[in-house]
C-alpha cells in the first residue's frame, strides 16, 4: 500500500477537490523533481559500415560496443543559462569513456547526476531549470591504454600520427580540459588502409536533443545518434578480356588458361583529398582541412580474392585491399583521383627460352567526383586485355609472267 498522504507542505495544498489516486500521482511527479537521477546514455548508429577495418575500424554499432572502443562524452553544466558555443565550460564530463556492458548497457564511472535546482510556477508545480549539454564522438581515444592512436605516432607503416590526435577549441588555443564551447577533434588520415581510423560524432535530432537539457522526470537516457564524419573508399579490380565490354560479372569473360595477370602495385592520389583537419563535434563541420595533394600516396594492400598475398587478377571484381580495410579521408570538395596500376601479363609457352613470355605494364587513369561525409565509395578498375590475333593473305601466282627486260652479259673477246 502506498503511504504518501502523511507529507504536509506542498502535498497538503493538493488535497482539496482531489481523489486519493490524483494526489498520489501528483505527489509522485513532485518527488521525481527532487530525486537524484543518474545521467544515462543510449546510442544509435545510422548508415553503418558493414564490418570493421584496421585497429580502430570502420565502425558499426556492434564494433562500438566492444571493450576497446566505446565512445567519448563532453558535458557542460551551465546553470539556468543557455549553452554557448564559445564560452561554456566543459565542467561536467571531459572525454568521459562510455563502454557497453551486456547486462547493464552503456556505463561510465564515476556516475554523474542531474542537477536538482527548480523553480515553482503559479499553479504550484515545480520545474527544473538547471541545464546540461552534451557532445560525443567515437571511437573513444585517451590514455588508459585501450587505444594507441592518440599522440602515439607509432602505427605500422605510418610516418607519423594517424586517426584522432587530440581535442581543443576552434583555433586550438585551448586544449585538453581547458577547452570552452564547442569541442573540436583533430584528425589525420592514414596512408595505409590497415591503419585507417573511423570517426563518428553525435548529431542532435528533433526528438533527441543534446543541448540545453533539463532534468527528466524519469530515468530517461541521453541518446546519441552517431554519424560518420569521413568518407570511405575501397578499390576493386578485374580483367576485361578481348575488349568485349563485359558488364555482367556472371557472363563469360575467361582468359586463356596459359595466361595470368599479376597486380604488382596499386597507388592512388587525390588533388583535394582531405589529409588532416578539425571536426566540430556539435555541428559535424570540418575546418582547417589540409589537402593531401598529389604527393600524398595511398598504397593499397594486394589482397585480391580475399587471401593475403594473392595477386592474381580475377575475372570478377575483387578487393585489392586487406580484408575489410578501407581508406578513410576527409571530404573536401570535388576531387580528382589518380590511380596507378602496375601489373604483369604472363603466358606459359614451352617453346620460349624461359618457358614463358612476360610483359609488365604501368597504367595511369583518373576519376573525378565529390565525396560526402558518411558515404562509402568503391573504385572499380578493369584491366582490358586484347589478345594478339594473327591473320594471313596469299597472293596467287600471275598467269602471265612480267617481262623483266634483257640482261646483258659481258662480250667474250677470246
């Protein structure tokens, strides 16, 4: 049995003209205004990638829930004033690591509670007026050893730091926990797809607000709707036999069994390929983006057919990168991508000295398009092969010989 009516004060003023159940319902609502309610989180990731990539990964929701990942939260307590994108202090949570527990959901420590300050309106109801605002990103990066990208600079095959490098304000005059207002993430692209690091940020929606939140009346959760801040690129290749304009991957496109095509190397450059920049975690906008330029070469791992080290070009499109590896880059306007493929055509022929003929080709081509954040792109390369065809024509003997003229021999004088 519920026993609420012994409380005097504000509850006593509600008794007149109300039934017992009305009073209990109203009282429960009032009690929740004073109760300490923990700040809890939930998450959603739309437009997810299919699988992971590299150490941090092309992240889907399942990958985000793994122990080494999770997401980071910046939270602001700004009393009863509105959030300021330039001056609000990160004084409630700084890069708080939130990880997933199969029995508890998203957890963090230490637990923080919603502020309890309220004001009473003319009808006798109280309303919480203290506000919290939240920014979030993923995957979490920090100094607890779970991830190694932040200020590491030791990634295999990389000359310097890659991925998420740090946090600060718009001009980077304030970093770490001194930052005020919108938090910016400094990010750098990896040249090696195996080292690529995805980057997500939480988007505020019409139903899931993140700015100027007041204490809820129930244990509702702050929901982060994560979106990809980068563009993703993968490369696939096949051969195109005898220039037959084959567009059906299941149609006949067989090459002679004596001939194979081996891909030796594949590189890609972009004139406006975003190499590094700063992402605003509130707006999702990039700034201070540095273009990689044509000198910034992304080297693809040779992984045709899904087997590491397999370099034989197949007749249907297959990846030339590591299993589930992708290039992650900052979209920065219309970009001309230049692809350079070096490959060798080998034909077995026992009549030749070495038992085979080998010809190595170096082919360069370009493609232009405008990448967008959150979009995945696949560049398809078709190596066209035209066999050497032989033909002959026989000219018949003439029926009437042509007079070639007299041949004068020397006069014999003896």
